[in-house]
C-alpha cells in the first residue's frame, strides 16, 4: 500500500502539473484479498490492487474533476489536459467552493501488523477450514473472509495534506441445514487478534439449529427484537434518506422541517462519532475537512445534520467534514453510534410475552423517504418468542414500516453493541425491542415453498 | 499486448495450470448531472488494468493489478491463491468445453459520444430542464447523461484471443415536486438516470428529452396533489418502465446457475429455482416467453463475447410459461453437462467473471394497449420503477412505482394515484399474466447497477418488455393490520 511519503509525492507531482489553478488531488487506494466459500468449500479466492487518483481544479464557481488509476506521466498528462479543457467549457455552478486550508496536516499511519500476519491468503484458508470442520454432517456453510487495506490521501493548493490508512478484516457466514434453514454471523475489526472466526461459525451454527422446522406466521403487527445487524441496516437507510443537510435541501429527508423537534422516542440517541474507538476512523473527509462529531438524534430530538462543503454553504453553516466524494449525497455519516440501553439481549427476550427475534434483514429499500417508510425481509435466523423464550424458528417475513413510527415504539435497548457494516463505513449499534412492528407479507405461501 | 499475454500464459502453463486466462480492460466514462439549470457534476473516469485467473489442480485463484508491467508478479499471486484454495476444496472445478476464438467485436454505433462536445450535451440537458421548469411548479429538476467506452482483451491457455470495443450511452430527466409532507418524482424515459444502451450518441438524440420534458413536469406536479394509491387486490397493468425491474428481480436473478448452486448463499442469496425444474416447471402463464439475448441490438447486456471468451447467445429461458434454461458460465454449465451460454462477466479488470444477466427479455404478445385495458372492470396501470425488494430465494417481491393510472370499465379514467406499491409471489404472479401488448409497444431498457458478488460487482444488463396485464395482484400494504 502507498505509504504517506509515496502518497504525498504523487499529490505534489500532480499539483505541479496544474500550476495556476486552485486544485485538490485525492488518492483513494485499496488492496483487497478475499476468500469466499460456499457448500463448505472455497469457490472464489481473489486479490486486487487498485487506486483512484482524482484531480479537481476550480475557478470561481466552476469545479471540474477527473479520475484515473494510471500514474505514469503520459496518463497524467492526458488527465490534466482534459480536466483543464473541461473547466474552460463548463458553465458556472450555483456556489463557489473554497479549498480547505486548516489544519496543515492530518495523518494516521498506524495499522495493526497482526492483520496481515493472521489473515494473509494461506491463513484465511486455514481458518475457514477449521471453522467448517466444526459443522455437523447435515450442515454446510457459505461466506467470506477478507483482508482489506485502504488509503485515503489528499492535498490541495492551499498546502494542506491528509493521509489515513485504514485496514480491516471482515467475515460473514451463513450456516445452512440440509432442510434450508439457516443461521448467520458477521464480524469485522481493525485489530488482528479481535476477530474470533470459530466463535462466529459457532454462532451461525447455533442460530441454524435453533431455527429448525420453522413455522409460518401470519403477517401483522408484532413486538420485535432486532439484533444489531438488523438495526444497522435500518440505520444505514435512515442515514441515506435523512441524516444529511443535502437530503433536507432536496426535500427527501424525513427530518425536513423537523430540526429541533422530537422525531423518535426519548430513548434514541444517534451520533456520528469517528472518535468512538468502536468505529473505524478516518479523521477527515474527501474534501480534506476535519471530521466532526455530529449529534444527529439526541434523546429523540433531531439535532444536527452532516454536511459537505457545498451543502454547508447552502445552509450557511460550517462543513462537518462528511464528504464521501459524492456531490448528490452531500455529506454522509460513516461512524454512526447508537446509545446502548441497560438490558442484555437475553433480558429483552426474557421480557417478551410474544414477539419475533430478527437476526438480519435482506434487500431493504425505501418506499417513501419523507415517512422513512422502508420494506425488507427477514433472513438467516428469525424466531418466535413466547413467554420469554425462543420457541421456534419462523419462515421469513416481509416488513413494511415507517421508522418515524417504529423508533417511537422502542421499549428496550440492549447494553451490548456490535460493529456492523454501513454503506460507507461502520456503525456501532445495540439490539432494539420495538412494539407493533408491521410485517406485511411472508415468503412461503404453500407446501411447494411458494 | 498479445505477445505479452501469450508469454504470461506460457509461463502459467509451465507452472502446471489446468487453465488460465488474462483479461485487460481499459474503461473510460463520462458522467454529467445537471440540477436546477446548473451543472452539478461533470466527471470523467478511467480504470485500466489486468486480471489473471488460473485453475491449478482444479482450484481457482485470481489476481488483478492496475500495473501492466507486473504481469508475472500478478500471475504468481494468482497461483499462490489457487494453492490456498486447494486446501479447502471437495472436488475439482471442471470447465465446459468451448470453441477457440480469435476475433474482434465492436458495438455498432453512429456517433462516438466522446467526440460530441460537452457544451452540446449540457445545452440539451439545460433545454430539457428549462422546459420542465416552464411547465409546472417544481421543487427540483435534474438532467443526466452517461457514456462509457471499454476496450477488453481476452486471452487464454486454450488459444483464444478476443478484442472487444464496447460503447454505451444513456440519458434522462427527472422532476420533483413537494406535496403535503410529501415528495413526488417523475422520470423520463425511465428512473435512475434514464435509459442506457449499447450505442453511440444517437440514442441521446432519439430520447427526445426536450419534447418530453413538459409532460414529465406537469405529471409530477399533479402527482404531488394526488390521492394515495388504494390498497387491495386489483387487476394490474405494468408498463415496460416497471416490468424492467420485475423481470430483473423475479426472473433474471433466480435463473443464475451459480446462485442456484449456492455460490451467493451468504450474500445475494439463493434461488427457488432448481435444476429439476428444467422443461416442466410452470414459471408463468402460457403467454410468458422469456429469452436471455446478448445479441439484441442496443441492449445494455449486448456484447460479442463474455469474459470467458464464449460467444454471445440468445437462450430460451421460459417458453410458453415453462422454464427451459439457466444462465450459465463454464464452471456451472459443466455440472449440467452443458456448454456455457455465455453469461459469465466481470465488472472491470479487477473482478472475476461470474454469471450475470445479459438482456432478459419478455417477448411481446399480440394485444393493442386498448385491448389490454378493455378486459378490466376496475384496475390500475403502474409506471416507472421507484423501489424494489425481494427475498433471498427470489419468491416474495415488493415494488414501488412513480405513478398509477386508474382503469375503469376498460379505459383509463385520467385519475392518477401517488405512491403505488404492489407485492406478490414470483410464480403466482407470472402465472397471473393474461395479456401482453404487441411488438409495437415493446421497449428495451438498461439497468447499469445490477449488484452481485463479493467483492461487490456491478453489471450492465438490459430488459425488454411490452405492457402486460396481471390479475388480482396485491396492491398497497396499508390494509395489513
């Protein structure tokens, strides 16, 4: 991977080629080794090494940008010529976007060498083999184990430099009984000794065994306990539809016109906090702005939104450092943290007379962004709770629910939280118990399974 | 390049591989977005590199690098990965036989979109936005254009050497209007950045964006004041602007043979379709005829050869409602003792080819649009996909559309509804189809964001359809208590 010195050398080399222009040079580099298994054997095993070099040049209300993954002189010359030509012909935009000028440098170079030691390609195969060997004869597993190395670096003609290295290991597995019943586990970390693969296999296996001989449940409103993977999925879509200044400006956000108002129950607090050690921090954004902690929902009240430069200027506020390089999104929170509660997951189950325990959701989508109305299906571990215990597995159900309503019906929050994947980053979330969660369909209608 | 590739393939053969291929891709894109009569984004991107796939003792390894001077290092990395795979493998992967091909394929086109000035493109989008702004009170207007030029070179140890020059172009417009705590959107010609095809700039001229802008704007404004779509069971007519996603999710994905064999079980999911269903499973009514056609002119899933060097084909998927064939790659087809039907494609140089849709098309029926409506006492006509969701076996689906038109006594009444949603069970839904419009109404649309695989890959696929009628479909969810 590009070291800080190598990244800065490339940035300076390109800045020299666009002399006379206000410019920003951004490098987004990634090296991924991913081992995938299905039917309890490795079926795909891949490595890729790529980067994206983006050149942005600006004049007054104009910004042109171009990107390439080739750093040789000829390729850079072609890219520079084209971006300059584009700047000349494009019309002025709505606002003038300044270049960040403070602080001079933000750099994070440290990574845990244990990641490479423990998750190089041979080790990945060994670990998967060990995990698969734990499974009973009627069970098979599928999943992936990936070592991902990332560098985000940038510099601009105001003289700032930014560099962040963020390496992670991620694992997911679905363990399936021959009847088709499945259980799931997923984990990720930026530490080499933090991810217990065998425990993850065991968890998925236990979930599959618990769900054997699932029953069909009629659609309707049920009390649910959503485990962290399911909560994280909901949070991702809430963030996409509504947590940015840009989404409010577009009229898409369910928080439009509601900043300062109570939108969720008082027990809900959601922060974007890159300083929380349970998220994976990049302390600056794609524009070089220092990332700030943003209190999005505080005790149920809509408090603050995340911004990139353009959306912050429109709202006459200071950017929160949440650009992800996508102008249409504006800012995007990549370190979401939801406050925990005071009960264990098991306490939440024990306190439920009748309800549904959900491991994770599948294929969620937005029906109405202004109402935060989402739909999706349960997957890989859905169970009926009766009189405080898990009674049986349930065949998968479709929910259609407004989060503006559901997050006002949260009656329990677990004290345990989990790191879960998010569109552009990672969230740290608890399990939630929600009353009257609406299931509007089921996946199996007859004996043939459909 | 050919010499370099043959050298590395010779090296790999010397290392004892069963098979290896080298794929070079140089992808250039241009993306333009306008918003409220201003340029929001003009972005050009280039991604170039090479991917090497090896099968060693029946085990797979793949490595990709953007550095073309590191072919041998990349090959060695692929070999090391294949050796690691071998330690957790039950049986050797076998690749189906294929022809040795040396050829060049070029997307047919008239006007190279990269030779058209950016100013001309912007002027067109601004003119379309101006028409929208002038026609109705709107919250926001947008315009989109996307172009892609891709050179692909494929070489393998069996002797194939294939060069392809593929060109894509597309565009569209979008209007947004605010209602009472509500945001409504209409898109033309289809949602999510418009239509996209394999073609030159001529497709942009054919879209008639300016001519269709005022109608799009007025409809959006009316939609913001419209009633919510009712809930219940209704006869439904789906426009081709919605059938695109219906076909994609409930036919295209379930028939991917790698998915059927469990390759996507932990991520994209599996399928309710299995290999015992070939030739007898009644997927849809007798009117339902579906093909996977990578040869149809203009389809976003149209090409000369897939990324295993297999020629593009037209394969029957559903004939007279009966399921006939899967989409296959060389490693999956061999398990059915078949040859690959050429659907194994990779997203760029840095990903492995996996089974992907090509153009999955619902063939036209024989009805005029008026005839399709004539047999409906009360029903709804849904247009333009807005949201999609389907379970991990592709059985229970739910789609949202931009607009619904009321049908009463066999005719459109002119009344529109907002936020239409329908849901169903895949085989039941396709078996409820009892009318499809004729070829005059058949349209081919592109889907440039089909997601699958880990690491995630995005495929460019197409779907053709004419408006079709479905009986007693569950509409809305608000009646579920």
